[in-house]
């Protein structure tokens, strides 16, 4: 019996590819950039499994091109808004993701961005590199301290909770959060209080975004929301770029109320270096590296491979979406 054919849309850590190769006929897209649309559509016919990234739009057109033998799509990410899960269910295709294993790495990144934005790190580093640093300035690069401030967590899931625990434990921050339901473990660990989105914006010195991108959250940080934030506050986004209206964010950075912002995600990705946000001295932008530790990426590769193999051989997916 021939091994099932699998198409992997990018190079991932070899531990995942080696697992797949033991049981499957694996084709890996070799490019640094994702396959373009036409290439993706040309590669999926005959595949029983797809291992995809967030940059790959897996919709009805892709499912149709793949044909009825497609059994499983394994997304190398926690998020899966790039996959039409409704269409997958219609066609009996199972979908998996890679939760839990990148919680610590992404939480660390959120704290790093918060610190960088709060202390004008991007502006200072740029001045050093570009020769503008001439002397110690008593009134230069004045940021804000973290101790005894309030952190607002938008989305009280694993990553949001991990950020709250770091900031509460390290800097004694008060914790506010929004979520669909009470998070008792978070409340017990940090004294967190669940509040409305509006109260969180008005009361938080720092706001960190950890919600999914969906029709309810798309653009939720619009001009009205950003203008409700406290003067001198900081916004951090390690979730999805589409949650924030970037034009409104630029206005809030230029004319208040925000002191700064730290972004690991943008819309689109990559963001042009000519984009006004990329040019803003009080906006720190990283290239979507929240999960970029060796430990997290290898664990993601293991889970993604295990999801794919389980789907191919009619077993329960370790991390199933549908």
C-alpha cells in the first residue's frame, strides 16, 4: 500500500518532518517565502494531508483542488483563522493546531515589547545607531515604570494568563481582564478582576492583546477604543494584526493618549518599512517572533506532525480544531 502523500508549505524543524517521513510521502515547499496561490493550488491535488502556516489561505478553492482524498489539515500555529473550518467540516476534513507549547515564549515576548515601549527603547537604539546620541540627557527618553501599575489583559486564555502572572509576580501589577467567562485560576493566582472592555481601557496603564481574530474582534481597537485608553498608556499586541486599526493606532501614538506601542503582529505581514507605523519612534515592531524559541518551534513541529498522522490514520487528533 502506497504511503499517503503530504504537502508541507514551508520548512519546519526537522523533528516534525522526520516523524512524517517515517509514514508518508512528504513534499516540502523549499522556498523562504510561502508558495503563491497558483503554486499552492497546483501542489494540493492528490494530497491526503496538508501541513500549513498562517500565511496559507486554506479555503473552499483549496479544498476543491485537493479533492476528496484530503483527510486532514494541520496548522503550524495556535491560530487557525487562515483555514475555512466550516468548509472543512462540510468536506469531512479534520483540522488541528499547536496550542499550549508556545505559551511561555509568546508571553515572554509580550513582556519584552511592553518594556521596550514603556522605556522608549526603539528610539534610543535608533539614536545610537544613527549617530544622534551626543550626551546623557536629564529629560531624554523619559518612559514609565512598571511597578504598582495596572495591566489589562484582553483575552484571559493561556498566553494572557501567563503575561498577567509575569507582570503581577515581577512588578506587583494589578490585573484586569476581559474574557467570555470568569478565569478562576487567573483570579486566584494574581487577584485579577474581570471587567468590561471599556473599563479595562479606561483603568489600565498597559493593555496586552491575547484574543483570537474573528468577526467580533476584528478592528476592536479602533479610534474610539484607543481614545478611551489612559493618557501615557502602552498597547501591546502579540495576537493578530487585524485586531487593531493601524490608522487609528498611528493617530493615538502621534497625538495621544498612547505613550507607545509594541507589536509582534501587523496587518499585512510583513509591514512595509515605509509604513508610518514602521517609522514611528514610539512604536516597536517585531517580525512575528512570539513563538521563535528553539523549544517552542520544535514542540510545535511535533504536535503538527502528530495531528497530521492521526488524521491520516483515523485516530483522534492530539490538538483538534474540528
